[in-house]
C-alpha cells in the first residue's frame, strides 16, 4: 500500500518539490525502464494492491517489515532452454537469508496475538537450520530470549552463528523422533518448564503455513499479474508448499497447477502420487531443510489440492547448483536447486509457453564447504552429475 501511494505521489510532482525530489520524481516516473518504475505501469501490472519490490519502499518497522516482498527473478537461460518462463522467488534476500524468516515472523506474531508470549518472554525451538536463524533474528528484534535445541552432529559454524545472534544453543545427542530425548521433545519440555515461554513447533504449528497464505502466495500472484500456470517447491515443514498452494488455488479458482517436489529419503512423493495410500521412504539426500517422514499438520489441510509430486534425485539438484551459478549468476543452496530442477521438469511436462514459479529458499553460503568440495562430491558419487565444463567451479579440496 505504501509503495502504491508513494509512486502515485512521485508521478505528480508539486511546485514545492525540492530539486532532489524533482530529480527523484523524474527518475522514478520517466525512467527509460518504465515497466519497472512508472506509477502507471505499476498500477497496470499490479492491480491487486500488493507491493512489488523491496527497493520501492521503506521497511518502516525495521527488520520486521523487511521480511518478504522478495523479487521474482526470471531465470533467463532456463526459460530460453525450456520455452517457458521460469521465475524464482528470491527468498535468499530475506534479512536472515532464507524463506524461513517468514515462518519465524508468523510463529512469533501468532503467539503474541494469542497472549502466549509477552515482553521479556522466551522462544524455544528444535531446529538445526534456517528457522533457528530466522527466529533468532526475530527474537533479537523483539527483545525475546531464544533457546535452540539441535542434534549434536551439527557444525560448529551453525552453533556459533546462533549464539552470535543471541540464542542459547543446546546440542543434544541425535536420536530418532520417537525417543523422548529427541531435540524437538527436549525443546518442548524446556518451554513447558518456563513461564512466558513458547515452543514454536514449526512442523505442526499452522501459523507457519499462514505466513505463505498471507504473504508469499499473494506476492507471487501480484508480481505475475495472475499470469502464472504452475507453482512447484519442496516440503520441509510444508509451510511454503501448503500455504502458497492454498492461496494460488483459491485466487485462480483451481487454474494454477501446484506440484510438490521431493528429494530421495522423503515420503511425500509416494504419498501424493499414490493418492495417500503409500508412504515409502527410500535412500537419502544431500539437500537440507527438505524431505519429510510424515504428513505434517501444515500439509494436511492442503495436500488434496496438489496436482501431483515430482521426485528429484540428488544428481539433478547438484547439476542445477552448478548451472544456476554459471548460467543465471545465482549462488543457491541445494534445496533451491532441487526446486529449479522441478520447475524445469514441470516445463518439460507442460510444454512451451507456460509460466512456472518456484522458490529460491536460500543461498549456497552455508553449504559451500560441501557443495563445491571435490572430496565431498566424490564421497556422494556426484562428480559425474556435474557437466564437465562446469567442473571449474569445484574449487575446494
Ligand atoms: C534451505 C531450506 N529449503 C527449504 C525449506 C522448506 O521450507 P518449508 O519448511 O516451508 O517446507 C527449508 C526449511 O527449513 C530450508 O531450510
């Protein structure tokens, strides 16, 4: 809303405008790239009342309102190769560096609105990844204490980052979910022991999915002007795939096709493609933050809306890590590249002329020591999955 009124104002300069404002007005309203900047073009391309780009507004509430409104990047080479328009939502541009900032914001906001979390309170979560980073940022911003339980198999780098963001970190023995000492159960018990504390429970707390119904889905719809044919992304907690699917199916009255993408070692692919009859779990994956052994509460309400599932082996994901870097200039983590590979498979399935949107969950920064290490790639048997001419990017031992 802010962006629309600001742009409208910018297109109608007043005599009292300062030279700086006049220059700004000229640059925004009469640029040589009118599709990006003129108020009229924005109004036409965006009749749904959504902001289009972070660059066009001030995040008035600081960190809090800097979450979301990420660009939708056209993947030019892949689009040319497939004859489709492949668009990636640049979630790595969130302040915590991933799509999980959105979930973190909504999980905390929901607890505040329900009166479960008051000033000075504590947020507890079991997480080894991006949700912890997002929550730690949110807690810093809001002045809450933060405690994170994670398996003690995680890297020192991750633990250091979370401590640096002010979280208490509890690395505990890595035991299966059905063991009461699993890190998730320990996180829950920690919150129960304290007053004014919540266990955010990202997998089964549907405030996570709500973040994507209220923000990611509407942003995609507005950014494409409703002109998209399909959406695909993987499922970790399933907040993203469920929330975006729910929104796009509703707003397009079922027209937009939605496919969940799934790595090896996850049950979602067999569950969806067998119509809910099977949950087969085979193999394991190099991807982090995605793949699931059960149907979470976030996925349950929307799983029947899905049009299908795409199984993406690690070979395709790692190839795409290198291709995105070389062909698109995008430095992306493996889950993002699994999503891009799924978008390509969907383009091939649907045929030329379609617009397909996916999620670029985070950058490769946190995974570089593995994704670009020859030794690590060899240990996973993945060197040959990378096209020969891209081996120049395998720069680590
Ligand atoms: C890197 C990465 N990609 C994808 C996801 C999956 O997102 P969601 O939990 O919304 O399914 C996660 C979740 O933690 C993640 O960390």
